C-alpha cells in the first residue's frame, strides 16, 4: 500500500514550497522512515537556496537523494533523522540517520540508513553529516599533540572541527570569527575564542571555514613558517583573490583542500559507513548541542529558509521538527 508524504522543494532561487509525495511500498531490502528531525546546514543549503551553485559543479554538488536539478526546482538536503516504520528486523523501530532532504516520510535502501547510538539524542543526531565532515578534515590535517591551531570561521563546520580538536591532548585551539556572539559557542565547546584582529598567530595548522576571501587571507597570516591552511570553505560561483606574493613563498606556507565527498586518503582503509558511524559515536558529547541554534516546524520551512539565507535568522544548524502524526 502506498503512503503519502510531504517534501520541501526549492521552486526557484529564493522560493521554497511544500509538495505532496506518494511513496512506494518498501521492498525487502528497503526501509520506510518517518522523520523526527532534519537539519538545515546554513552554509551549503542556503547557497543552494540562493541559486549560487555554479553550472560546472551541478553534478558534484548533488545530494545522495536529491530530486530535480540546480538551480531549481530541486529537492535538496542531507541531514535527516527518523524512525524506521517498515524494514528488516535489524533496523525496524530504530532511530536512524540518513542523508535525505527535508521530507516527512521516505523510502530508501536499508544500506542508506545508519542506526543512531542509544546515548545520542535524535535531535543532536542531525549533526552527523557535519561532524562527519569534521572527521574527514582532521584525517586530512593530521594534527599532532601540542599543536597550535586556529579554526577561522565559527559556522557549523568550523565549530564541529573545533569541538573535535578540543579533545586532542595539549593543543591550543582558538575559534576565530568576526561575530563576537560566537564566543559563547567556543566556550560551550571548550576552546578559546578571538576576533580576526585578536587571533593568536604562530599556528602550526589553521582550518579555514569562513567561506570569505578575508578569512582565508587572515588564515595565512596566522601560520608559522611551514604551516598549513586546510581549506574547508566552498565558495560556489564566487572568485577568491589571495595574497600569494608577500611572504607566502619565503615562509613555505601550504594551502590544502579537504572535501567530505571522498574519504581522506590518510584513512583509505575506512568506508563511508565507517566514517559516518564514527561521527554518530562522537555525538554522544552533549557539548555539541551548542551547534543547534534554532528550531522550527517542517511546515514553516518555506518562510524560514529565506530568513536563514538572508541572515535574518542567525544559525549554525537550524533544527526542523516533524509532527509525529505526519
């Protein structure tokens, strides 16, 4: 018997809507998931909402269960937590995470869901995709005990990286952001905070996640000789200028990219599933609740998304809750 659902779609850049969906009955190797929560990753999702994905990146930027095409109409998103209503006995009735867009119910292969550990609340589990990005970044960066590290950009990704770095022994970690309000986030995560002008220099590693030209330039300034900037920002269709003259060569600085679409070569023996399971395990830490900074009902998404995209609603991860009877 087919089930009904509702999904959030980007009708055209800057305009969203809810659409009715008819779901197929799940096959033997599939699950029917009823959504509890989903998360809006303010950086990537609002860039998509504004129509900022360059045509050359349309294929690369596709989400695992995306429908439609950029710039729209498109159903986009990748932070969903729900309960398996139908499926194999190993997962039926369990709370799971899936890289699925904002939708009340959905049918996916059983292999596409990951069981949320019992000690991780369902609402916090929406952070799994972003913490997975942070895990991959740190596999790429390979920080060492005692390193002096700055994370420039206190958004969802940068704050996730800072949260994991806070667990490294002997490191000096400072979250750097132009918004002084991010000091409270840094305190909750157990790391230091500074504005760009006051940030501590002489860093062995700077993780850049502000998605601004100024942030990347400041990241280079904060490095010690032979230091590395790990670039996590994605600029969409924007051009970025960098001061690669000055002392860039004489100080032998490095800029290295990191992207969650590929498991870090430093951990080539790990699968995507291994990486996501690790991210969910790390979410047992209640300090990560500091990354969830707003909440609204699913029905409100067409009104909420433009406000998130414009900055009228300031957010790291914005939590979307679903009616249990939906």
